[in-house]
C-alpha cells in the first residue's frame, strides 16, 4: 500500500487515538468508551473521506489501541503512509522568493518532510521568517517579519491557543510609492505547529488575508 494520507490527516488520526487512550485511562463505563471510539473513528472517516477499504482496515486498528506504548507503535507504522512535503530544489525556492537576493535555505532531515504541511524557517541574523505553503493547487512563498509575543494567542495556521508571534508581510499599495502591511499571529515553533495542523482551511484563510484576497 502506497502513501495515502497528508500530514494534516495523520495529525487528525493521532488526536483521535489520544482521545481513546485518555478515555480508557479515566472512564470505567464500557458504553461511554464505545461512544468515544465511535466518535473518534467518525472524525477520521470525515478527514479521510475517500480512503479505500484497505486503508480503512489499517486505520480501524486505532480503536484497539490500549495505551501509550501501543499508540506510539501504531503511529510509527502509520507514518510510512504519510505523503511527504515535496523536497523543493534551490532553483524552485528562488522562484518562490524572486526578490530575495541571497536566499539561505536551511538543512532539513529527510524524515521531517513527512511531518510538514508547510515549510518554514527563520533567516539568521534578521527578523524575517520564510513560509512555503500549498495554496490553490500550487506552492507559494511568503517572506515577512516575525516578532515573538510574550503572551499566548491563537495561531492562524494550526488554530491552537499557544505561544505565538506576529508574522507581517509588506506589499505594494494601490497608489505608487505606498505599501500595505498585513499579518497575523502564528506559532513560534514552526515544527510543533506542523504537528498540530489538521486542515488546510485555516492555512488557506491565513494566506488569503496576507495576500489581501
């Protein structure tokens, strides 16, 4: 069986498995536990609405996961079926950031690509953050300043209330010589953010806001 799920869908499965584990550790009523399992499986089915019988048979095993050790084993086996984020070449990245003269791309471990919905890194020695993300059937590049916040706020990519900062992009205004700044709060920790993205809806909305669409 080939890879069939995105990072977002994998995150949904993990979240629902964790709900089952937590319920088993705290609930003694079999009926309640059965309901938790049913609802968890429905969430997975909704996220992977086009999965085949073979794929469904694999994922249904989540309902028999009893503890953290079994969950970790299940997640490890499931990871092989996650479609990795494309390893973009330097030439392709430069096309996504045509105005950046000296683009410094960070080294990324191959296995990290399987835990990405979007690619992001901070430029060393500057306040700039780079984001490469899927948007409307293609990949786009965003370069903006990133200012960490001292207070928790909503990340507009993974939609969690967590440690964030303000990502701000400056674009040319409608009047010659003017500029418009648009931004929103995103996770400080981009890797952790990718571990919690469960849908592209929030990411797409974030990009549209930044682009002024």
